[in-house]
C-alpha cells in the first residue's frame, strides 16, 4: 500500500485541492471566521488560507491506478 500526503502531489494538483479546500472551509466556517476577523482586525483571506491548509491534511486521498 502506498501512503501519500498533500506535499507528495504535483503543484497543479496541490493548487486545485487548495482552492477546493478554501471553498469547503468558507462554506463550513465562513460566518465564524468573519466574526473572528471583525473582532481581531485580521485579514479574512489569510485566515481562510491557513484553515484551508490545515483542512487539506484531514483529507483522505484516493487514486485510481
């Protein structure tokens, strides 16, 4: 069995998965992040990017070979 993580994927695949993860995080936690950003004067996009990266490592990758 082969185990891969996010960093083992091609740059194109990483970018595609990162965009999907950003959308996923914003859909799930967007309101809570907006409240946090408003109260702490931080950048929404930065927080979304950080959370999206954390979210990527919770994914299970499946490949058809």
